[in-house]
C-alpha cells in the first residue's frame, strides 16, 4: 500500500511538472511520458511508448540525437542535448533534454529518466540576434549597395524556413538595380512583382508582414514556377522596404506551400527591410545605433531567459538533494550495521549505493554552486588567511586519491608575508577542484602534482597547480572553462564528471577580481595559474 501511494504521488507530481518527463529502459524504449511531453511532441502516451517517440524527432536531428542518446545509455552517462520536435501538424519546437541513468542495486544501468524543456523562444531569440548581427556585419563592410543587397537576400534565404528571397526597389533609386532574387528567373520575378502590385495597389503600399496567396499567379503560369514550387499553390510573405520619401520597395519570401509563413520568418523579413532602408536613406549610423539598442534589448531578454534557467536549475538541484541525503544517510546506517547485522555481500552493495549517492551529491552541489554564482548570489568574503595552510589541507584531503595511483602531491606555499586577503572557503574550493582534476587526469605513476604560491608585483598572489599528466590540445582548451563541457572521447583515458569544476573555478577567481589561465601540451602535462590581484593584507589588518 505504501509503495502504491508513493507511485501515485510520483505520477501526480510528474503530471503537474512544467517540463516534459520520460522514462525508458537501457535500449531506449519508453515506458512512461507525462502530459507535458505529449504537448511538446504531439504524440499521446501510447504513441510515445517503445520507440514510437522517434516519430517526434525532427528529421534533421533524428540520426545524431538517437546516436548520442544510445551512447549515453550504454555507457551509463548523463545525457544532455538540444534538438527539435516536429509535431504531426508540422509545427516545430526546440527542446533541451537532460537525462540521468537509473541503476540497479548492483550498479548496472536499468534505463534512464529525464526531462525535456521547451526552449523555442530562446533559440529563436538567439537565431534572430545572430541574423541581425550578420546583417550589421554585412553593412559594416562598406560594400556598394548592389553588392550589399545581393548578399542580404542570399542571407535571408539561407536563414528562412525554405523560402526564396526577393528584393524589389523602385526604379528612381539611381544606379541601383530594381530587383534581387538569386534563386528565381528574372522574368518570373518581374511578373510576380506586377501580380503583387495589382493585388496591393502599389509597390510601396504592402504593409509589413502582409501575407498574400499566389494560387492565382500559379494558375496563370503553369510552367517553371509551378513546377519548382510543386502542386498545392504558392504563398508569399511581403513587406514594405519604405521608411521615407524616395526609399520605397518590397522584400519578400516565396514559399512552396500555401501555409502561412512562420512568425520567425516575419521577424527575419522585418530585420532585413530595416537594413535596406538604412542604406537607401543614407542614415546608416543613426539607425545602426537604434538597431544596437534593439540588440541590447534582445540580449537582456536572453539574459533574463538564462537567469530563469539558472533559478530553475537551482530549485531542481535542491529538490534532488533532499531525497538523496536520505538515501546516503540510510545507506550509511545499514552499512555500519547500526540497524542490525548484514552479510558481507550486502555491505558491498550498500557501499556501492553510498558511493554512487555521494558522487551524485557532489554533482548536485556543483550545480547549486554554479547556479548561485550565475544568479549573483555569491560574494567573496575577504579576510586574512594563510594560503599555505589551506593548500596543505587540500593536499591532505586528496592524498588518499593520489595514493591509489601512486602519485605524490607536493605543496610549496611558504609565503612572506604568509597571509593574503581571500575568501577561505572559495579559495579552498578552487584549489580542491584544480588539484583533484590534476590527480584524476594524471595516469598512475605519472610524475605527481605540485601546488606553488608566490607573491608578484603590486600585491598580486599567484597560485599554480602543475601536473605531468596527459596534457590538453590547444583546440580543446577553450572547452575547459565552459559549464558541462568535457574533453572528447579520443583522449587516452576517460574521466567521469559533470564538467562543472573548472567553470566554477573561473567564476570563483573572478569573484576575487582575478583570473585563471592554462598552459598545456599533449603528453607534457598542464599548468593552471590562478591570479588574485591586490591580495596583500592592508597594514591596518596586520598583527
């Protein structure tokens, strides 16, 4: 009865979740999805079971996503990816999927449980921002108007959802050709312009995001246009390029279907039309300033979306940590035989549960730290601390891990003066992450790890962690300080982890107004250098 009640509570929570939830076996066969999943995919629960959920994956994402998901299942790793769902009605949504393996008592992977979050608004905001930045980059090149317009239409066509771009300008724009359409024949473009003029009353009078059916035009020209676009009619999204007297025209996207154009394509057209107007009116600098303000507004919205993601991650981490602490605590009680005797085999299983729980707790704690830092809820509480003593503490904490691989951790932090203005807890966390990484990435008997501290000019404290491990290729080094990034699987050894440790180190160093640098070569080890500027203890605090 208690188990049934627990399962019912779980199902109720799953149905109330604002994100899609799923559960599958180790072969990727789904056994459960919640209502939010169904809303995102357009599939009901029965259609999603087994491998039926594959039908919801966008054709352009299906192959790589399934391959990555299968690899994660087989390896028992955390899975995270961004991809698209395409519903049966043709609408597309971007989602962020995260999944963790479910393990049996012996540690074997039984399947996985995960979430899918709708990130369509964020992706479209990012894509629109990138498109506008590309437009501005084209304008900044200072190329002639005809070259700029040809480049603009090609870019619009590439970014749209299958549309063919057309830009018409009034003939009175001296020296500028009247039309740009890289993918359509010139005579077709001319006839299409006349057709639209007859429908709208003039080239400059079609309102922004006006949608016109071209079924009648396709019937008039059953040849090349109808053949290219296929059966079922034609549609065009038309807008005015006019912002003032003498600068009138139209920019459009022609589609193979009579279905209305997407809102995203409308925004693409609006952005493209704005840039055309800037060039024609010779008000480039003033209007580019306005576009920059719009880009700043877009950035703020993206940052706000990122803040909401961070807060959600923090809440979910807290929710996961509460039951996990109970699992760890009860496992420890059972393993210590405080509730009664257990067999050696059972103790082995309990220790596996305990170690897995502790590993997951460390990952959750890293997530919480990252979320707090990104949300601006962590401050550096500077006080005089003995950096050498903290380095020695870290060495002692990691000595058992190093001993398992036959490695020595050496500390040379005899500073004069010995104290520095640091946040002791955050400084300890930086050192622990760097040294534990150095130990993990150094092969057994690989030469050891060293920590050194030294004062530099202007009261700057420099801390170095050196290893003689596998080293890191130059093209991979940028990944190390990004959250959830890990080195690729072609490395000689595979190290489990969340990919958060070095990202947290960078954030904590920046809390001290400092920085972290890396020098590394494959096969020759790595040196991480953390710089703490103005770390000298003021004379008023010295003893």
